[in-house]
C-alpha cells in the first residue's frame, strides 16, 4: 500500500493534536515489537477513528512496520531490515491494553501489485518471523471495501476459540467450531451464522428471482498449497455461459484466523462475489467465460501435487 492512502475498509483518520504527535512510542526490552500508547475515553474505549477494540484485541489502522518493530532481529541483514520497515500494514493487532503487537494484516489488489512485490513480501515475512510478529495477507480486490469486516470476523473467531479453550478449527470433540455454529439467518432460514458468504448466497437467490442471474447458486471450492496460501474460488452464472468469478488467497504466518484456512478462503471468495453482485442493478460486472474457468481448473489439476491435502473437488467441471 502506498504512503498516504487509507487502508481498505477504514474510515478517514482523526486529526491528531500536537501533544499526540509528540508522544514517544515505548520500547519493550523483552520483545521485538513495541506497545503503542492509546488515549482512552472514560468508558475505556480507544479514542480516534483509526483504532478499535474487538474480541479482546486492540487494533490500530494503517501503520508502517517501522512503528511496530523497534530493533533489528538477530540474523536479519541490513537490506532485509530497511526494505521491510517500509511495508505498510492495513491493521495491526495487539492484545487489549498496551501489550506488544501480535500481528500485522494486509489487504492487496492482485491487479495492482508491482513487479518486485513478491521479493518485498519475502523480506517482510522473514523480518516479521524473526521478530515474532504474525502476518496475514489477503489477496482480493473485491474484499477491499469490506476489509474491516473481515478483520472483525477473524478477531471474533479467535475470541470464540480462546473462550472455549479449543484450537482454531478443531471440532474433534464433536462440538461446533466458530464457522459451524447454527442460528437464524437474515432471510429467516436456519444456517451457519458465521459463514461470511451467507448474505451473498441469499442475495444471489433474490437476484435470480428478479431475473438478474441465470443461476441462483454461488458455487465454491478451496485448496491449500504446501508452504503457500489457502486459496478459495467462488462463481455464479450471471449470463448463459458467463459468470462472476472471484479468487481469494490468504497467507497466514504465526497468527491463526480462527477458522480452517482453506474453508475461510472459500467463504471470503463467496463474500467477494457478493460484493461484485451489488453492481448488478446499475453496472454489468466483469464476467468470465466458461471456457476460461475450465482452463483455470485444468491448471489447478496440473498442480495437484503441490497441494497440502488431496483435491476434494474432482466433481467440479465447467464443461
């Protein structure tokens, strides 16, 4: 993210006083990350449009990595350090209070990534890992307007698993995980209330009923790459043979999002399709031909040896 641009999903920054700007950030001798002083109201909520609390975490918006890490970790070269410090984090997650940062979160538009972005990502990842700072990266242009909603979901999922003392995504004891909790959906049906794609699926049915779609069902698949991201696809046929298609990739390093990574990526892809469908009443969204999706699927099959788990969607076809 370039300097001066607000992070996706964030409100305009609050004006800071000279006193605020003059505050020094405290160093934490025992950790690589630094706590950030927070001014609070009488009810203990953080002051400022660029900070919020959720699920027992304090979140700061739009921070450069140089304001989070206070000293170069052992084993990190000067080049790695100087490159990583320029990285902008859309959100920085702390334990509630003045504790050190737990993770940085970034949202990216894959169509606007610069040529050397992968190299910069590797340097940032190496530095964060050495400093003990978790890092999560979401890749999807359609998710940029709902970035804060995604962050809040992650923090709610983490809070749920902390309260139930269960590892994220573990349902081996027969109890439902955060994603599997059943309840009443906005359309009155019973379903998974923590499915990020639930509203998009309901909206697709309504759009089909009003003759805006050829098919009322948003379909999806997900995979997880060995030593790579979780990847989710979602698509819905808008015109015969032509679909809105979204691909979301999620990288998680030393910070759990509270739900199964691959399933999470698929839910996010459905959410992204829902964001695209909002254009339908006024604008025809960009559509993908069935033949193009078939080629994408064939390419995925060719890379099946790189998957962390066996491909579970052999039944999917775009023929």
